[in-house]
């Protein structure tokens, strides 16, 4: 049975956003600007994202799959110890489903979210990832119920 996020519970947590496109970072900041319980940390490369994930101990990593230095799959591989310790990684991609997404999910990525992500999709995904509770939302593409883990 899937965990249904409580829409009234305040969101709480530290989110690391690994994204090289400045416009996407600005959009994410704007979408989260009025969510007081969320602390947003940003990285523009996979290497910086890995370093920040290890030093800042976020509750959730939003990971662009296409980065200038290393791909999202390599970032997931590098964070496997942290993922096994409970770190959730949501893959952000313009691709509905690719081999890299399947591989990253098999390595422990929590979900994949198909871009562009609107505010409601983002908040629903954050509630699912940060809300804890029973159920496993792994493989659910936010806003795309027909696309998920095979």
C-alpha cells in the first residue's frame, strides 16, 4: 500500500539540489521560497554535489541526470554508502525513462521526476520523500503515474 502524504503537515528538511542550469536553480528557489521548513542547498556539478551530500547530510537530493562533469548515474554510485544509510535521491530528467535511470534506481535512487516539474508536483514529491511513514514511493514519477520503475 502506498504512503499517502499528509497535505496539511508542514514540510521539514534539508534538500540538496544538484543542477548545472542556473535558470532551473532559480526556478527551484522560487518554488521553495515560501516553504519555511525547507533548507535548500545547491551544487552546480556532480563533484560539488557529492561533497555537499557528505558534508551537509541532506534529507533529500534532487539530482539532475545531465551534469557537466559526471552524470547522475555516477553521482548515485558515489553516494551508495549514504543511500544505504537512508539518504533519498530523486532523479530529475527530461527523459521519461532511460537506461541510466533504470540503473540509478537499481542502485538505490528513490524516485525519478520528469521535468519540467511544477510547484504542485514538487511539493507532492517532497512530502512523499520527507514525510517518512510507511510505504515506498520508489519508481513513481511525480505527475506521471504511467512512468516509473518497470
